[in-house]
C-alpha cells in the first residue's frame, strides 16, 4: 500500500488511518507535514515535484499554513 495519512474531522480528531490516494480521491480532510526552508536573506526554497509524481507532476511546490494569532502574538491552540 502507498503512503498512509490520518483522516480527520472538522475538529482535527482522527477518524482513521487511510491511504493518501484515497484521501485525495474522496476529498477527505487529512494531515500532512510540510517543511519550509528559508535562508538568512529571506529567500524560500521552492521544490520542483518529480515528473513522475502522481499529483501535480513537474510543478513547483511550496506550502504555507497561516495560524491565526491571539492578541499579544500567541498562536491559537
């Protein structure tokens, strides 16, 4: 079987561990991990997906997740 991901509900509670392909095919919410690399000049590393990738082959890929902040700069839980 391929890559496994945690399928979650709208409250981020784990429902099941499923195949990534199934999660994408069915449009299920699921968890992923992303690494963002930035140098001291503020430049970001932009990854080019392999030509043989199942999703978005050959595309440039960079992911950002913005977490809403509470007053005072604390991240919301």
